[in-house]
C-alpha cells in the first residue's frame, strides 16, 4: 500500500512509524523513528535530530518542518492528506522522499 505526497526533503528511510496527535509539546520519539503527524511546528524542532524520517498529512515544501528536515538531512514527505489515519503507530514503513511516497508494506 502506497501513500502519495510531495517530497520536501530528499532521501529514503525505513523505520518505525510514530503516529502522534498535534499538541503544544514535542512528542516522545526514539532515535530513528519516522514521525507521522498532521503537521509539526517550531516547538517540535528539538526532536528532529532523533528522527529517521518525517511524514505530514499537511504541510508545504517551504514550511518550517520541511526546512528543518532539509537542514538535518531527514527524508520528509508532506501533503499526504491521510497518513495519520492510515499508518498504524509502531508499524515499519518506508519513505521515499525523492518520489514523495510512503510504503506501508516495505519488503522485509
């Protein structure tokens, strides 16, 4: 199953999805997690160095989260519209930000 979006920071990564609701506090993530969220604002920047990837339902290529992802070299796919409702928390997913794809069933 593929989710399509727009690549906002290039690269590919396979890891554990950490699906979280939007809130004022940065989410608890572990090193290498792929953060899957509706949107991520400046308050969440401190967790970015831990991330292996970023997937947003909304966002834009020139928004803060995308810019910070590029600075840290974190593959990011934005504007998926549905990732938080389709990706189960804890599932292994693969993102290909070069193509703007999120694969819910990556080859093992």
